[in-house]
C-alpha cells in the first residue's frame, strides 16, 4: 500500500506540490490585475467577478501575458532554476545557472514561467477547495444535521443512498487532488531541463570554461611537479653529501647547507605563486615565475651543490627570448637536471647545452650511461610534463639513449614557427 501511495504523497511528490502551490501564489497578483480589467470591461460588480468561475478564468487569461512579460527579468531563470532543482528534484547540471541570454533562451524561460503559474494556479485552487469539501463528505454520514443545513452541498446528496457513498467520494476527491498535483509536478520536472537548461552556446561556453580550468590545473600540476620535485631531489642529495663528509670537510658542509637554504627559500616562493593562482585565480602579489634568462645560473649552481657535476654551454642571447618561452624553457632544463640527479651515476658530468638557431631554441641535457640503459620507455611524470610543455609551444621533445648518453633534446620555436 505504501509503495502505491508513494508516487502520490511521497517526499518528492510533496516537494513538487509545494512548488506548484508557490506557482499559484506567484499567479495571484497577475490574477488580481486581470480581475480589475475584466470587472471594468464586463461592468460587473466585484462580488460577481470573484464568485464567477468564468470571470475568474478570464481574469487569469488577461493576467498571464503580464506574467510572461515580467519573466524576462534577468533573475527569473536563476530563481526558477533553483526552485526546480530543490523542489522538483531536477539535477543541477541539467539547468542553466545565469540569466537567460538570447531570444530563444528568454522564450523558453517565459514558457516555463507561464506553465508554472498555470499549473500552480490550478493545483493551488484545488488544494484550497477540495480538502474541506472532501472532509465534509467523509464525515457526512456521522452528522445527519449537515444534510438539512445550508452548506451548499450538491442536490444528489439528498438521496437516501448518497450518505453511504459520500465517504468514498471524499476519499476519491483527495486521491484525485494528489494525482493531479503529482502529475503536474512530474510534467514540470520533465520539462524543466528543456526550458530552463542551457542553450547550445551556453553549453559551449561552459565546456570552454571547464577546458580552461582543466588546462590551468594541469599547468599548475606541472609547475608543482617541476619546482617541488627538483627541490626535493636537490636537497636530498645535498643533505646526503653533507652527511658523508660532516667530519672531514666542514667547508663543503657549509656550502651544502647554504644551497639547501637557497633551494628551499626559492621553492617556497614558487609554491606561493602556484597557491596564489589556486586561491585567487591569478598570481598578483606573489613571486614571479623563474625564467631561463634570470635563473639558469642559480639552477646550475644549486645542482652542482648537490654533488652533481654540470657543464653548461649557452650559445643564445637568453634576454631576447620571449618571457613565456623563457619560463617554459627554464622548467624543461630544471626537469632535465632533476632526472639526471635521480638517475645519473654519481660523479659523472651532466652536460647542458642551450642554443638559438634557425628560429628555434634548442635545449639538450646529456648524462653518460655507465651501465646498460635504464628502462624509461614512456618516462615518468617529468618527461610527460616536458612533452606537454613542448606541445603547447608547437614543438616536440625526445628523450632516450644516444651514443652512450641519455639525451633529452627539445626544440622550441622562437617565435612559434615550424622547426626543422
């Protein structure tokens, strides 16, 4: 029995009933305006306008166009969408969030508002009239005096058999009211995504926003991986080297500790930059991102302080490299050195070569292979990040064993153009 009644009086049905009653309440001001117009045109007394069903329907028909006009206000769609989401159970992702833009979206909003007010007015009117009438019918057999009173009951109840069937009619009236409310609520819930949902251009704009947000998150993930990953690798090696010579080479220990301090301080600044973007959507007021022109020497110095010999050759005017390209190139060199710190044999010299030729900035990072080439097919997150940065700048990155060394080679167009 409960399962049969749930579609009519369950929680979802009750919430949709409330939604319809709110629609009826919203319709009242427009009906009152229509009543004034109909009463003045028909020359009827106010009492007749309020008691005549025909004149009341005419008043609603006159007031409904006014409701359609007011539905064009910007707040209508967000408010109606929120009501449909919370009371009709429509998923939020199927409803538009902002005001209606464009004629088609405004027309759909106006149609929804008209349907909400129309269904709401009917259900609200039934909700006011049917329950008292049904209650009288249900208790009529037990109160014989009501049959002779002037309650305005239908003449059919004057028959001798009518009181016995009155309770059944009362219950049927309540069930009919619940069925009408549930049906109207279900129809509005079904139509809400089509009438209050985003238009195709709004879906496209939302998809572009999500894509931009995803791209930003991926970029921030790469920044965190490159800066923090390099710093942790360098600091770990510096601390390990200092521990091994703690009693025999105090000067090296001091240099290692100073490098650790510089590395961590710089990494905290870069981390603040990334967190600033996550918090506020921009990096204003935070430390600037490192560039190849301004920060390559410091990167090489910190890597050498970790105990890894590095030979660098720069045959390019780094100050002429565009800032965006310089930042990405710095991260590529940083990740190449991080991979060398993790995988190169102790004491071998890592070679870094930066050159500008044929409209391309060439970055090559080599470290000798003193053992069989490690299995790095596909690389880790670092190589994936380098490849992603290269693709964004219109180029590709190659990494693998070449002539006894593990080589990372990247060609970046300056300005973006086809590389040889």
